[in-house]
């Protein structure tokens, strides 16, 4: 599993993020506090607190390409 933090500041960020995530076959979860949602679900993402960074869990060992695609959302 690959873990990182992402920050989705605006509605357009969420739309772009979900569009990218949909291209990958492996499961990707966003975790905020005790809530975890499918990162491919726009409605699920909007149920989280987007005012702060969110933990991303990608259930794959080969996430290099995926991480490059979402680089602008990753908290460094």
C-alpha cells in the first residue's frame, strides 16, 4: 500500500482528482479522521472535511505513475 497526503482546495480540484483516479484499477481510499471514502466517489469526497489535507491510501505497490499524475495535489 502507498500512503500520502493530498489537499483538494476547490470543487474543480475534486473533479480533476476524481477524473485522474478513475483511470486506475486498484482501490484508492481517502481517510479523514475516522472516515474513509472511495477516492473515485465525488460525493464521498465532498462528505469529508476538505479544509485540511486528507490521507490517501493507494492499494498497490506500483503507484509511481499514479503519484506523478496527482503530484499537484500532494502535500509536500
